[in-house]
C-alpha cells in the first residue's frame, strides 16, 4: 500500500491592510513550514484574492473571485490563519473570506499564527475559534503569537527569539499534521460509506 500524500495545508494571510506586517509573519511561518516533508503548502494571500465585500444570495451565482478560491480551500486538509488583531477582533476581509464558504472548512483542522500589540492577536484568535466551530471545523490548541510584534522581528523578517518561535511553530505544525491526517481519514471513510 502506498504512503498517503502529505496533508495539504493552506496558510491564509488574513490582513489586506496597506503596509501590513502580515507578510513578515506569514513569510517566516511559511518558510519554516516548507522545511517539513510531511506537509504540502498553499499560501493564500487575501489581498490577492479580491473577494467581494458583499456576500451574494445563497442560491445565486458566485462571483469569479469566489469560484477561483474555492478549489484551493477544498483541496486543503488543514488551515493556518495568520491574523492580526484590529480593535480586539480579526480583520473584516478575513471574516468575508470565511463567510463565502461552508463545506470547504468542514471537518478540517484550523490553527492560528497571530500578532499584534500587548495581546499578540490572541483576542482575534479566540473569536475565530467561535466562528470556525460554527462551520464544523476543528481548531487546534497550539498557537504562535507575537506580542508587540514590531519588536519581535529583525530587519530581515526573522524572529529575534528564533529558537522559541521555531519551537512554538513546530508544536503547532505537529498537532495540525496529526489532526489533518486523522480528519482526512475520517472524511474518506464517510465518503466510502455514503
């Protein structure tokens, strides 16, 4: 029997703000995750997807941007959301991206890399956990969080505490990979039984 393919993990860059720090955080995390042989990566930058802000009718035709992103989300076995905290919450474009889709999230693990000021984006993560629970996604306990993020990276986009950040990211990816494999097997079993 052949070895199953590594879980495909979509890293979603949740901020679209001009001058965003998200590219620094996501760039570091994606580069670290790319070193693992047990993952396939797809980096999705919401600033490039151009999803419409206004959601369409439930039975209407989806806009081209929504149709273009759907297969990438559907193909993912797991998600890592890179999010800042704006006003004690997560960015509106991230909520819009979540709300355009339903089945693409279902029975898949979701984890978070957050950044911000004093809270490091953790208040945004707590709210995202509630949103993803409603979509029947499984959020993972381990997270990576950068408090006062502007002081946590050097001028080359690397965490100043490289060992600590890498250890936290490693724990996140270990758990995410375990859940991705388990839930992928469960989804396959349900499809076979149907």
